[in-house]
């Protein structure tokens, strides 16, 4: 038997190494990876610049406690704040942890500023995914706590796209609305800009904090550094992780000065969060993403790929009924079973990820080339031709 707790239904693929957009098995078999470790390896595998920066830092200092100054962490925080609405960053190690910090910050905000012991309710949406810790699970829907004999109060879930339901859920104890600007696990649903605007207005009118979960859709995945930047509005708090350090565990919760100020000494912490090794990689990721032609290439490749997918969907409407998403967070809405589609793509030596709503999720590295797009489009076509 395996000694690993059996929480994952694992495929029997074993990868030995990766290079760019490809993963390799020990026997040399090569897979085009359109999963990227679930939106993590946005700069591909074995990137030389990232390796070099990681090795340099590894030789100097891996870890020191957050009770000391960490200059590279200051640098990364400053760079992140320059890229979005935020004034403060809290570094942690994962998406779920960045959600936990967001929950604490939002609830503490009203505890401190209004001396409120009851304004703690957080509204979330069906189809959302926020992580696996107890608070993050509750945010993803209270039914996810079934089987754990655990009650986590203070969360209310509203149907995605149900405007009236959202209005009805708001009351004087609503502290925050938490939403993914693009749902990943739920099936690659893009929240329209009008809805982002509407949410901001609703929050302002009702003294509610707006939290965006950009763990999956952040860091240029959607074609903007953060997906909310397709609109002109700003959240009060934002959670990030996944692509932030291309696979080195790192997460970051960002917030405004006004909200972040309530988190005084001792109110939150993390042993590893933002340690020198993690932030060295985080800074190196931004070095590459902020290069002049990075976004240009991404825009070119993602529009090319989207059009190619639309062609396939037009040709094989019995296989793919709709193409969803933005940038390189894309979803194929399958007519038949999405799990079979993922398996058949795997037989074509292409990796993809299933999502909710019978969708196949495509999350290739953002460094994808046109040639690799063509290869992917061919493989997807073959699966459709075979009748899935
Ligand atoms: C993956 C994900 C999380 C959880 O991240 P972990 O690093 O697995 O804890 C939270 N929110 C969204 C939107 C995600 O995609």
C-alpha cells in the first residue's frame, strides 16, 4: 500500500522532469501540459532564470523568522502594491491560507472600527472554490463541511448570478462579499464587468468589504496582472497564491491601508510565510512577467488559441458547445462527459484539468508559443473527431 493518505485519486502518470510547456516520463514520453500544476507553473518548467535566482538565494539564506527584517520581502510587497490597489501585503504559503487571512482581516475590521461583535457574515457564491482549511471550506459552501462534524458560523452562500438572492442575503451583519472574478474549479465562469461594478456599488452602499479571490486567475492568467483589472473598480482585500512563485509555495493577501491597519502586532502570523527563499522566487517571477514583450506574446498567443478553439467548437458542436474564459484560463464546455474528454486528451499526450459544470479546463504556461497552440488544437481536434 501507499503510505500517503488516500485523499487524491491519482492517475498512474509519473513525471521525472519538465522543460517549458512539457512534462517527461522516465521512459521519455512527452506530455504537453495545459494544466500547469493547476495554474501554478505559469512560466513553464525548469526556467533558467528562476532556477538561477533560487540557487543564489539557497546559498545565502533559506529561512529566517518574520521577527527579523527581510529586505526581499519588503521589495516584493512594494512591487505587488505597485501592481494593484493594495497598500499592505501579508505573505503566507498557500491559497487557503491567503483566504484565512482575508477572513480574519475582514471580520477584525468591523470589530475594531465599529466595536461590533456581530458584523462577521461573509457572503460567497455557488460554484466557488476557496481552499480546504475549515474557513475556506465553509466559504466554498457549508455542504463541504458535511462529514466533518464541524460547524463554521458566519458564512452564507448565494447562487452565482442571482442578483435578487444576493440582495436578500445582505443584512446589517454582512461584513464581506468574497468572490472569484473568474471561477476556476467551478467551470471557468467569467464574472462580467457590470457585475464587478455592481458588487462594488453594493458593498459601498451597505458598508461591506469586497474580497476578490485571485488565487487562480491572478498573475496575468486572464491577460491582466489581476483579473479584476478588466474593470475600473477595486476590492478591499485580495487573495493570491498559485502562480505567484511558479511552484515555490507562497501566497499573499493584499489589502488597503484603511483596512489593513486593524491588523496590529500579534493579530496574524506565519512561520514560513514570505521567507527569503520564497520571496526570491516571487521577485524573479515578477522580473519575467514584467518584461516588455511578455504581455505582448501572451495576448498574441491567447487570442490565436481562443479563435482556434472556437473553430473547433463550431466544427464539432456535438463535442464542445462553448468556449469560456479569458487570456489563458479557458474552459471547454463538453457535451459528453468532461472526465472522458480529459482522459482522451491524455491519450493524445496532452494534460488538461476537469472543472465543474462539465468543463475541461485549459491552463497552459503563459509562455506558450504559437507552435504549441497548434499542437494543442490538433490534439483537441482529434479527441472531437473520435466522437467525444
Ligand atoms: C487553488 C485555489 C485556492 C486554494 O489554494 P491552495 O493553495 O490549494 O490552498 C483558493 N482559491 C482559489 C480560487 C483556488 O483556485
